[in-house]
C-alpha cells in the first residue's frame, strides 16, 4: 500500500529513468540520482492525469510482440515502397470494419497504432461504443482474411499481454 | 538603500503589482490602499531622484554589476529624474481617482496600473537601447490592458487600432535597433553615440537609416502628424484614470526622441533630417490638432485633441534643436502632462453627472456640483489653452521666445491660432457643459472625495508651476544644458573607448568551417581582440557596489 | 514696495465676498469695498509725486529666462486709470449690492469683480510688457465669466463667448507684437521699451508690430470692425456693463495705445491707422446708437463711438490731441458709468429696457431722471458739462489737422456728423425714457419686447433705494463739476498723465468752457442743432436705416464660427476616416521614406565585407520560406490554409536558426510556434471564417506596392548590414561567459546574467499579456458554430480515445524533457523559457485531449499565481544581491564538490531561470487555457464582490 | 575490418536506407490519388526512414566518435508512438470531412454515417477539377460519400 | 563513404521535403495539406540530424526532440479543430 | 548567401505587410506574425551569418556573436505575448462589434462585392 503511494507506476518510473539516462547519455552517479528523483517525482505529479490503465501482465510477450511489430513495420514499408515505386500496379484500396475484441483503452490504442504502422493499413476510426475499428487498407483483396490476420497477429497477443 | 535608489522606481511598482496579484481580489480596499501607498512612495522617490539629479551629477546603476557598455545600466540625469517624478505625480492623481470605483470595473486594475508605472519608469531610466525596447513593450502591453479595462465597444474598437499600430511600431523598432547594432556593435546609448561620431561615412549612412527609422517609431508613440490617428479615439474612449495616465504616454515617445537626439544621434548626419521631420511634423500636428479641437463634439475628444496640440508643440520644439527650445519644451511638458490628466479626470466627473449625455457637448441635465466642477474646469481650461495667469501661458511664452528668427514665422502663428482654437472650443464646451443645462433638479451622482482629490492634485500643478516658475525653469534650463553636453554622460558612464575588435571568425573560415570540426582561426586577430577585451574586463566587473556608485556619480564635489 | 500692495489688496479682496457671505448682502458689499478703497488710498498718497511727473516703480524677479518680472509702475497715466478703476469700481460695487436680486450668488459675482479689478490694475500698473499681457488676457477671461454670469440665458452665453473670442484673438496678436518688441529691444521692461522708440520705428518689423499691437488694442476697445462683441456683451448684469464695458476694460486698448505711444507712435502708419479706425468707429457707433431700441444697446454703441473718438484723438497725435484724449477718457468714464447705472435702475424698476416701451418716467422717478439728464447732457457734449470740453478740443484738433493732406477736411466733417449723432442719441435717451408719452398700444412693439413681464410694470416704478442711485448721481454731479472747474479738478491729473505719455511734449493747456467764438464752437452748435433735428425725424430715420443696415455683425460672426467648426469637422473626418489600413499605410510610408532617405546616403549597397557563397540547401530553404510567406499572404481568404503556410514559414525560420548557428533561437522559435499555432486555431474558431468580399484592384495595387516597397527596404537594409563587418562588443560576452557568468552557453548567460534585466522585463510582458487577456475574456460570450464552414457538423467524438491515451503517455515524457532542457540551459542550448513552453504545451495537450473540466479538476492551480510566483522568484533572486552590497541581479555561482556526485555548479542564475520557467508556464497557460475555456461553463467572470459595479460596456 | 569501418558502413547504410524510406514515404504522398491512400506513405515510410537516420546518428556518435549519444533512441521511440496517432487522427479527419476516394475503393461504411462522422453536408462550392494526368486511370472516377 | 551516404541521404530528404511542399501547395483538401505539413516536420528532424552528422556537432540535436514533440501536438490541435471546431472544450 | 537571406527577410516582411493591410483581424494577425518572423531574422542576422558557430564555449571554436541571438530570443517571447494579446483582442472585438473587420464595420473602403 505504502509503496503504491510513493511508486504508483513502477513501469513508468523505470521508463522514465531509462529515458533520462538515454537523454543525458551518461551513467554518472549524479545523473542516476537525478534520474531516480525524476522517475519517482514525475509519476507522483502526473498520476492525477491517469485514467486506470491495465497492468502489463506478460512483459516477455510484450517484448515478442514489439519485435514482431518492428519486423512487420519493415515489411510493411517495403511493401508500400513497392506499391509506390511501381505505378503500373493499380492498388485496390478499401475500408474494412474490424470488430474489436479488446475493450481496454490502452489495448485499443496499441492495436490501432499497430495496425497503422503495419502492412498497408491505417486505422481511421474507432466507433463510439468501441465495438469496431474502421481500417483503410491500401491494397485489399480479401476482407475476411485481413480481419483474421489482424486478429491473429496483433489483437490476440495484445489480449494476452494485458490479460483483458 | 540609497545606492539602489535608481532601481527603486522600477522595482517598487513591480513588487507592488506582484503583491497585489498574489493577494488576489479578496479585498478591494486593501488593493486600493496598497496601490495608493505605493504610488505615493513613488512620488517621494521621484522627489529624491530630482534632488539627486539636481546636483548636476549623473548617476548610474549597473544591473548585475556589469558595467556599461556590456551590461544594462540605469542612468539618472536631470531629464530622467524629472520624467520619473512627473509620472509619479500624475499617477498619484490617477490612482486616487480610480480608487473611487473605476478600478472594480475589470480585473487587476491596480496591479496592471503598477506595471504600467514600472514600464514608464524603466523607459525613462534605462541607458540601454534594447532595454528601452523591453520597457516600451511593458508599458505598451500594460496600456493595452488598462485601455480595455471595463470593456465596451468604443474601447475595443479604438484599442484594436492602437494595438495593431503599436505592434507594427515595435517591429520597426527592432529593425531600427538591428541596423544600429549592425553599424555600431553596441547597445548602450552613450556608447552608441560616441561610436556613431567615429563611424566611417559608409557606416554612418547605415546608422542614419536606422536612426531615421527609430525616429519614426518614436514619433508613432509620441503621435505626430502622419502617425497620430490612433490617439484621439483611443484617449477619448479610455477609462478616465487611464486616459489621464496616458497623458504621459505620448511623452515617452518625446522623451526617447530627446534622449537619442542628444545622446545617440548628436553627431549623426541624420540629425538634420530628424529635426526637419520633427519640426514640420510637429507644426502640422499643431495645425490639425487645432482643427480637431474645433471639431470636437465631445469633451473627451476635445481633450484628446488638446493633447495632440501639445504634442505638436513639444515636437516642433524638439525639432528646433537648441538649448533654449529644449528647456522651454520641458517646462511645457510638465505643465501639459498634468493638465491633460486633470482634464480627463474632470471630463469623467462632469460626464458622470450629466446622465445619458455624458461628455457629449449637448444640452443635458444640470450638474450636481456645477460651481465646484465648473471652477475646476475653468482652471484646467485656462491652463491648457495657454491663457494667463496659469502655467500654460508661461510654457508657451518660453517656447515662442525660444524660436529663432525663421522658426518664429511658422511657430508663432500656429501656436497662437491653436491657442485661440482651444479657447474657442473650451469656452463653447464650458458654456454647454456648465451653463446650458435643462431645467430641473440634478440627479447625477456626487463626485466622490477621492475623485475630487485626484483631479485637484493634478490641477494644483497649474498655479503651482506659476508660483515656482523660476526654480522650475532653472531646473529645465540646467536639464537642457545637460542634455546638450553628452560628454558628461559618456564620461561618467563608460570606460575610455577601446577600438572594437574584428569578428573573431575570420572571413575565410566562414566558408570553410562548414565541414571540418576545427574551423580555421585567424590567430592574430584573436589575440588582438582578447587583449582589447581583457583591458575592458578589468574595469567591467567591479568588486562591490559601493565603489560602483561612487565612481559613477563622481562623488560629492 | 507699497506699489505691490495695490494689486495685492484687490486680489485679497476677492476672498472677502466669500468670507463675508453670511453677514448679509449690505455688510458684505461694504466689506468688499474696503480693500479696494484702501488700495485707492495708497494710490492717492502718491498723487503729489506723480503730479510732478515722477515715475514710481518696483520690481521682483519672477521668470528671468523669459524676461518676465513682477514689475509695477505708477505714473500719471497709471494714476488716471487707477483712479477710474478703483474709484468707479467701488461705486459700482456699492451699486451692485443693491442691483442684484437677493437670491443671486453674489459672492461669486463680487469675487469676479474684484479679480477683474486686480487684472485691470495689473494692466495699468504693469512695468513689463509681458506682465501687461498676462493681465490683459486675464481681463478677457474674467469678462467672459462676468458677461455669462446669468448663464441660464442663451444671449448671455453667446455674448460671453463672442467677447472672449474676439478679445482673446486680439490678445494673442498683441502677444506676438509684444514678443517682437521684446526681441528688438532686448527687454520687456517698460522703461526700456519706451526708451527704444527710435529703435522700434527703425526696425523692419515695425509695420508688423504696429499691426499686431493695434489688433490687440482695437479688439479690446471695440474699434470698427471689431466692435460687434460689445453690444452683445450687454447681456451681462448692468454693474458689469458699467464697469467693464464703459469705464475700464474697453479702455484697456486705449490705455495700451497711450502707453506705447512713445515707443510706437509718431509715425504716419500709426497716425493714419488710428485716425481712420477711430473716425470710422466714431461715426459707425454713433449711427447705430441712434437706431438702438435697447437702453443698454444705445449705451454700448455710444461707448463704441466714444472710444473711436479717443482713438481718433490719439491718432491725430498732436500734443493737445493727446491731452484731449486723456481728458475724454476721464469724462467718458464718468458719464457712461452713471448712465449705465441709471439704465440698470430703469430696467430694475420697470422690467424693460426697450426705449419704445418706456416713457414718462420723469414724474415717477425724478431723481433717476435728474441723474440721467446730467450724465446724458455730458455725453451729448452740451455745456457746461465735461463732455463739452473734450469735444471742443477734438473739434479744434480735427479742424487743424493736416494728416490727410488735401483730404484732411474729411476729418472735421465726419467728426461733426459724429457729434450730431451723439447729441441725437443722448437726447433720445433722455427724452424717450423720461418725457415721451408711452404708447402701449403699439403692437409691433409688444412683439419685440425684450422684457419678460409684458404688463404695465412702470406703474409701480419709482425711484430706487438710495444706494442704487447715489453712486450714479455722484458721478453725474462730478461730470458737471469737472465741466465747471476743469482746471482744479482735472487738469493736474490730465497733465501728469500727459507727462507719462508724451513727456516733454506735454503742452501747456487750459481747459475752459469758453474759448471765444471760434469754428469749433460753431460746429458744436451745429451739432446740437443737427442732433435735435435727427431726434425729431427719428422714426423716418429708422425706416431708412433698416434698409441701409448691412447684415448684422453678430450673424456674420456666428455663421463664420459655425462654418469654421463645420469645416474643421470635415477636415478631421476626412483625415481620420477610422480606417486602420490608412493609418498603417501612413506609418509604413513614413518608415519607408525615412529609411530610404538614410539609405540613399549610402554610396554602395554592397559593403566591403563581401559575400559568402550560397549552397543548395540554403536556396531550397529560401524557396520554401518564400513560398510559405507568399502563399500565406495569397491564401488569406482561406484562413486555415494561410495558417498552415505560416506554420511552414515558422518551421523554416527555426531551421534557418539552426543553419546559422543559433540553437537557442531555433528551440525557442519551435516551442513558441506551437503555442502560437494553438492560439491561432482558437482564434480561427471564434472569428468568422467566411472569406471577405473582394477588394478593388486599385486598393489591391496600393497594398501590393506598399508591401513591396517595404520588403525592398527591409531587404536592402539587411543586405547593407550583412555585407559590412560588424565590430561589436560581443567578444566581451564570449570571454566572460565562463569566468564571469559561470556558463558555457553564452546566449543563456546573456539572458540570465549579462542582460538578465531584459529577461525580467520579457517575462513581465508575458505575464502582463496573460493578465490583459484575462481582462478581455471576462464575461465574453461568443457565437459557437455547430459545424464547419461546409456545413458538416462537428464530430461526436469529443475526446478521441487514441488521443486521450497518447496524451497521458506523453505528459511524463514531456516533463522529463523539459527538466532536461531546463537543466542544461546554462551550459548548452536550452533554458527556462524553452522548458517552460514545453511544459505548457504538454499540459495544453491534456486540455485538448481530455477537455477543460477534466484537466482543471486535476490541476487545481491558478496560472496567474504561477506566473506571479515565477516573477517573484526572479525578482527575489535579483534582490538577493543587495544583501551582499551588489546591484540588483548580480549573479553568483560556484563549483562545489559534492560527495559521490562530484563537482557541481550552483548558480543564482539557475534560480532566476526557475522564475523564468514558472512565469512562462503560468502566463502561457493563463492565456491559452482561459481562451479555451470561454466555450465552457467555466468562462472567466469577475467575482461576485466586484459585480456591484455598473455593468461594463455601457460607457 | 576495424570497428570504425564497420560503424561507418553501418551508419552509411542506415543513412541511405533512411533517406530512401523517407523519400518513398513522401513520394507516396505524390503518387496516390486519394487522401486515404496518400496517408499510408508518410505514416509508415517516413517514420521508419527517420528512425533509420536517427539510429545512424546514434551509432555514429556512440561508436565512431566515442561519445555516448542516446537521445536518438528517445526520438525514435517518440516518433513510433506519435506517428500512428497522427495517421489515425488525420484519417479520422478525412473521414469526417467526407474527402473523396477513388471509385475502386472496396468495402462500405454505412453505419458510420449516422454515428461517428459529421453529417448534413451541404453543397460545396465548385472545386477545381482534378487533373487527369494519366489516361489509363480515367476509369477510376472519384466518388464521394454522403451526397 | 560516410560523406557520400550523407550526400545521398540529404538529397533524398530534401527531395522528400520538396514533395511535401508540393502537396502543401496543391492540397486539394485541408487534411492533405496537414499531412504534408506534418510530414515536413518529421523530415525536418532527419534534416537536422543529417546536418548534425555533417557538421559533426550535437548542438542542434535537441531541436529534433522539440520538432518531434511539438509538431505532433500542433498537428493534433489542427485535427481537433477540424473535427470539433473547439480545441479545448 | 547574404543576398539570399536579405531576399527572404524582404519577402517575409512584404507578405506580412500585405496581410496587415487586409481588412479583417485574422489576416492582420497572421501578417503580424509573418512580420515578426522577418524582423527576428533581420535582427538575428545583425551578428553575421555563421555556420556551425553556436555561441557555446567549447562547442565551436569561433562562436558567432551571441548578443543578437539573445536579443532575438527576447523579441520572440515578447512577440508571442503580443500575438496572444491581439488574438484575444480580435476575438473580443468580434464579440463586441459583431464582425471581424478591423474597423468594426461590415465592408470597407475599397472592398466591393465581386
Ligand atoms: Na555584419
Ligand atoms: Na474551448
């Protein structure tokens, strides 16, 4: 309880400390101390701005997920580049309504961002009731396959990471 | 404390403002008391400064203990002391008046009022060009805020013009400053002055361009002919105590012109053009201001145009450019500032009691206090129109006397005609406001004691200046003398002139430095400059203030 | 020194009526008279000396720079006038005590009268021309107040204004003349000026001086064609007319002519001007006096005429003529004051001053009648009254003068006509009021009646109380006595006055009723005869006159005034058409013109420092910038586009700063850019976005030319400076930054140390802007569109989910970054200002993402307080140096070895920077959040305690 | 192969790749025919491209110059968080503003009309005709929803 | 090698920015222009980094951080404006 | 380079002035902002145009003149304060006067319907 009070978000604090050290690009004692102070202090100041976020239950899965997304980003870029560089091939863009399974805000955000960053898709709208996500695909052949693909590659891992 | 005297006129209002802002809006009476007390203290400070400057010494205050020309210095000479004192006296009347109720028509009146005073005092005291810009901005922004105090259509409309024009003015100010810096490499006024005197013809022409542009900017603030159009509606629509305080605002522009003309551009070839601009612009302002006086259909507008006439008078006097005219103009300036302030306050009192008609020059209901207000109006009108026996007449006489043979030809008729126009308009206004009232019982509010004392405080200046005409004009004479002897200024303020070093970055390195980590350096020039600089540094950072103050004021002689 | 007491006593007298107000009218009046009487006594003690031609003077320095001294003199001329002013003044005061109705505010009236008396005394005693002028103008002013005393009457107000305008205009001309005199003589002291006659007459300015001085004198003394104000001044209470407009003020002009006679007189210009104007006035005034119906009107025009007579005499200029002039001044004052008093009595008793409604009063008011008869006879110039004596002298002089050469005969002829008219109106006055049968049946008369009560008021008419007729009676008797014993009663006085005016030229003269049967006597008789004839045929005369009468001078004056005011209004409105564009154009034109003037002196625009080569990146950057700026201007009708283009320019400006080695500027520009962007978007929402109508091509052309010219000037200036080597004080900062300021980032050290005072001012400006906007937003109500310009309704996603989440993530990161930027500021690019803006913008993102209410609930901070605390920290840091005896803002820093951490620098500048940080955060949020909140229910409004003030915006 | 050389090679590669990706991203903005398609390039390509350049800089300073410099990582992280949000919000704005998309676009968005995006679209002032540069694509007439 | 890579990279980034400017000018719709502006901001980051490498200095690096953060926020502000009109409600 | 730089400040200020002369408050504000960009660049350039010469001791061996930079920094901040004020003033004027014309009237001289 007490720790919660003074360390409301350990993950955030850690991120902040790392960020600080990255920023100052130094590992001197003074900087670490300062970083610690900030890492503890800033969450205390900003906690009032947090809406409840889910805890990351499986950090390792998260790591895998991140790696996969990074890989997908590279792939996505190559794909899009090909599309861009070969004007002969006319793409078939399309809108898809993707039914959302996760309901947590962070999870939805993560999913939407992932979709945007990965092959040929951009999330364009989250419905008011958070039931579906509208996606614009640059080159779409099979709507259902795409939905399935997204679910399997991204949404399910996200569900697992946050256990929601 | 006495060694910090110079900065007190800036810090006192600032700290007062901060205290007022922190205390919140809890107690109006506390705010008023604090504001009045602080302004009263400023009056005392002003007197102390006058006393100090009266000795003829120039004192300086090196902020951050960085000596001129490197740091910013505040400089007290006769003129700046007079302006600070004048501001304080004017402000005291205004704040008294405002404390009767005008201050609660919007938020934070007193705090902004104090910041306005801070800006004004800073502008009068600073010896640094860029710092002058900063204080100009403070006083302008404060004036914008004060102008909008209480809101209303007319104010907003006039305010928009005022703000936009001044913003353009500020942009031009920066351009002018830039050119002057580019030509002289310094920002301290005295330093700039002595460097301008030594510039090559080429750079001197460049400095001239900056100087002329700067004068345009100051002329905008001072409101002379092609640039005065913002003034009538702005002054006429401002809340009374603010309009009264604004009487000093045009004088800031004039002050700046006087300062740069005598200290910075005294040796510049541009001075001829500057003086011609001021002279003709001033004359034209008298002419059109006088026409506006005749045309005014509202007492506030009338007073605003009277301010314009006085501005024109002062400007043309500054364009005459000799000791006598400057002395006369300073005398006139003191008088006209205070009386214009008094008139704005009076207009409000009169308007208040006339119901719907307000200050418009139409028949209206009877005044509550016709004798009292009428008497006060009479005094103010006589003073402002330049009719004996009050100070306006003396000021005008001094100015007319100061004009030389050829200047007379233009100045006298204009001045006399403008005086006549003022007289005609004021007599008409007075007879409409105080005499031509409808039958029936007066029903307006009685003027508050604070309002009356505020107006009286300013009004008393008119007879007082007559009684003290001799000492005052002695002071203004000495002031003008001092202004025209910038050597004293320069000698007390600055170390002996060292030739400025070349830019450390040599020409070749400019182009080559793009790729290599270590750009080429012309070592010879580097050593030169470090030598030159180190000799400067030796005098720059003084060990302690006691020494600073003493060395600059030149001790008691 | 006793001289000073004379004006001082009368001045002190102004207080008496106020102080004695409670004692009752009678006692108050008597008390008021006491001090002037004392002053008169002092004057009289000097008579013996003055009769022998001495001049007594005194002087106190006042404003030596101006040549203005408090100098008074007493000589014969002064004595003559002082006796009139004080003597007649006292009688009139006494009379006024009875004249004014009990309910009138007499204390003010008497105060004004005494003040006026002081001013008059000042004029005649002044031994300095400037001092004389001061008093001169004062009399104009007081006459304004006295004429307008019955301010509820429109004729009184008009008359007062007219008198003031005319006499002040003259006064201003006089001032110019006096200044010219002073300039030539080198002094304003009277004896110097009077002694410098030859010098003045020899000066090339002489004609101008004479013109100016005469303008002053003629307007004051109501000479043709400036006479018209005087009849209108009759709206004043009768004591005022008696005092100001017969015996004193109107004589000031004549006094001046007499006074300056030694200095300016004795030239043909002087003589001819005075003679012609005097003659014209004499005849003109007399003619119109005869045609007047109003008693006071008759007296006013007769005054004009008599003043003309005196001017004529002064113009003729022979020693005897001047003696005659001085004598007539005395005579006229005596009989005219008496006549005015009687007119006042008649008005008072009958309620009317219309001569056609009056008549037959002799039986009812015998004493008044006697008084009028005596004084009227004097005015008509009938022997044995004093008026006869001076008129005889005039006729003598007129006959003998050779001024106009062959045409000189015109003068006696015109004088004769004037004298006849004078007889006629005098007799008409006496006859019409006291002896003529009354004709109440006259309808036309009733219509034009001036009196309020139309009823037969004269039935109750009777002689007034003693106090009211005694003063007049005294004067009338004096007229007779002077006529009978001129050598005893008048000669010494006139002699000494003449000594003062013409010194050694003063002739030996002999006043007598009988000089033998000579031409002047014949003319006198003819005049009397003609006068009677004119009176007899008066009704026919008026009919003819009404045809001949030119347009009323009043109307001309009034119309001219109105026309001038209208013209002034027209000019003013044309000039100030309320168009900001025009005002800006003028400002820009001035700036362009003046700068071009400076630049034109530059031999070659390109300086000797030469040019650096251009690289492709720079060219591309320049193109983008130019593109952004131009399209922002062209797209001004599509505001969002214009804004986006502006944003491009902003970005490019920051990149330019990077390109040219100004990291701090780049950072600042970037962070300010965002804040401005948000600000402008808020503005976009609240300002109508419909494109304005198209502008005329001419206007467009003007704007484009102006803009181009300005751009060219700026570019030329910039180029000129850039191609010249700048030798600046910069090296000092580079050298001193580390040892003196303790920081390696010189720009930051300048900001917080070398020029920390600027920075203090800068954050004050920022805070002030916040406070100012708070004022503007107070109780602002705005129309809030429900959809965009194209009619699309706003999205229903108030707070887009994804933005919410990201905002939440960014906040801690942004705070971290701002701490980082803040801490490195002193040594590397960064600092409190940039850090403050980052914090502010990050918090703004919260407001954008989560809304005002949600965010402010979690951030219950008053932004003004934050800003103020920031300012306070900065100031306090500055003040801290006082403790150590250093000036404000003196910085101090040191390197400390802290265990485990190592060498660390601690600087007061950092503290100062914290102040900057807080001020920036507070002020920025104060501005933007307040603006954002006006569409919410949390709009800024004044607190309830302040709402008792009347609703704003009414003014 | 010394460390500096490897580092240099890596840096050079990353730089060129970064430049290529960034350019490609912007090129997409040029090539595609409707807003939603143009959106894809910058959100992905540019982000990755800039990421590469940033990493290149990090590697350069840390390995090549031996001065640890890690801020690049921070920026990259930041960009990867914000870029998709920007893309998403822009797309949402595009939808909201009823931007036209090419006729070949598949799928439909019926229920969005009422709920999530703006409605009541009024007739727009005439807009300039899209230049039909490539003849072969003439068939792909632009269509717009909600009319 | 590094110089050549820098050259190539710089040229590409500059070209990318030129395309952004083109799109900014052409539109046709506000979101297009906004996208162009945002992309330009991001490309500016690369520009600063590359110039930093070129000049071998880290002095200007923080400008990249600021652009990343502030560019995002200003784009969000405009999006909000287009979506809701009122950006703080 | 100098010529190019001057050209840019010139065009920026000309565009700013053109906008300033429009009759509506919004373009005027944009114009003022553009003008202040131009002025800031102008003032900044008074210290000369230097490449890789940041005025940070140690970072560059021949630092540029830091003084104009400090001045411009102050000018930027003041400019921001002024922009903020005038934006809000324009909004207030819109509320009080009922339109966004700088003279508080609909239409103006020179403006005509197309
Ligand atoms: Na230079
Ligand atoms: Na809002």
